[in-house]
């Protein structure tokens, strides 16, 4: 199973792109073709809604600033194996607990294998946001940060041969096989 999961934490996601032969994953009107991990049935998209004027997917729309919110994600109902994914994201003003005081942190999961409702399914993640590497608090010592575009291997079964320093990519190091 290779689905695409959006793990939008405090984001809007305008994913409408039909130029140059790209197939849009989002129709700009509703969340047809998507399922929320917290979904309880058809047309329940958890914390997500669509702003038709912006043609964007919103997380936590209308929720009070500082309020406690559950983590949730959307995943595609279709599977993809060869693709180029283009998306835009935008952080809005409101911040939500338990991360109201920490750095912005979200991600895009792809090449998902296993349980789509698992807390962290086996997959690859592209970081969206800017946060200290000692998440979730993002307040620890050191200057190592996670930036939009950073890639992470999620799950114990996925392996990669990557030059790294501990858990982080470092082109100056020798490649190591592991998570």
C-alpha cells in the first residue's frame, strides 16, 4: 500500500494543480478521494475542512487560538507509485495546544505501508515547518533544526544507506545502513 498522507498540523493546503499534465489530488470543493485518520464514517474528515473560496484544505478552521486539538492526518484513497507531488502550505495565525508555544511542525508522509490509522505508520516523511530536533517541545539545547524539505524514515522496517551523524543527514560522514 503506497498512499500519500498529509499530516497538516496548523496548516492550509491548496493542492489544486492541473497545469502541465498533473492530476490534482484535491478538487478545490470537497475532500472526495481523502480519508481522515480520525474519521468515523463517510464525509467525516476529522479536523479538516475546505475553504472553497481559497480552494484550500484547512486544519482546525474556526477553532479558538490556544485550544487543545487532536493530531490528525488525511490520506489519499488512491495509491500511487510513480509521481511528482506539488503542494503549497501556509501557516495561519492561531496556535493550538499541545504545541501552542513551540515551533511550527508538520509533515507530508509518503510511501506508506501498514496501518493508516497508526500513530506513525511505516513511511517516509518530508518535514514541513522549522523546529528544533528535540520535538515536540522544540526548546532544548543545541542548534540542530528540522527544516521544510528534510526527509525522515518513520518506522523500524524501513532502511536506508545514508551518510549521517547520529539520526541526521551529514554529507561529510560515511553512509550507514539503518533507519
